[in-house]
C-alpha cells in the first residue's frame, strides 16, 4: 500500500505567500542585504517558518522574483481581453519595465545567485515568452500589431529595454516603450 502524499496546509501556503509578498517589497525598498529575520517579522511569521520554506536567502530571493514576474506575466491575458492588443501591450510593457526599474538590486542579486549554481531564470523565459506571445497573437487577431513579429524577437527587444532601464530615467524608458510600440504596430494603409 503506497502512502498518500501529504497536502500542504492552507495556513502554511498563506505563510509562504505572505513571505514572498513581503520579501519582494522589502528587497525592492530596502535592498538585498535586508536580514531574513526582518522579512519574517514583517510577514508576521517566525524565522523558523521562513527557513522552512526558504532555506537560504538565495532561495527566498529567487522565489520572490518568480512570484512577482508570474503576477506581471499573468496580466497579459487579462489586458488582452479588455483592450486592443496594442493598448494591452503598451500597458503590460509599462508594468513589466516599472518592475525591472524598481528591482535593479534584485537583478544584481539574481546574477550572484547564478554564480552560486542556482538558475533563477529557468522559469522567467517561459513566463515572459508566454505573455509576449499572448499579446502578439491578440494583435494579429485584431490587426493592431504586426502579424510578422516572432515572439522571440519581441522578447529580445523587451529584454534590451529592461537592461537599459537599469541605467535610465522613467521618462527614457517610456520613450523606449513608444519606439517599441511603433515597431510592433501594424501600419495602417
């Protein structure tokens, strides 16, 4: 007789989500050197609970980044359902690039995590690719975006702007979004 796998208790799942939410905010506001104990305290849980879910600072950092990126990427479908694809794409780009600008310390720490053999970007590409594909497909259907843009090409352009965002003003980033939208927009006859 095989053992039935244990289900995670709902309070444990709530604690994990609260830790991720607080960690993403605290890392963005106070930097990557914030003590895990401070994050646990702000989340209203004990340090043991934090370390049970995230045994190292790197695992907490990677999970917080993944959660934030997942939330942003999930909005692509909702935006595409409520707006023209061009409007949805611009709004999604603004949300994503605002996150990229706000989390520059997180990007630096993620690169350090990569050096320690962790791969925090394993799921990021798939999430971003899915969001961009959703938006481009909607644009091809409603005619607001060029149908000949490959998702991988658009993703490279978005990545270039995200990299530039680390050293740019918000106004510069929004001008770059405008240029990208000009490139993606379907020319009207």
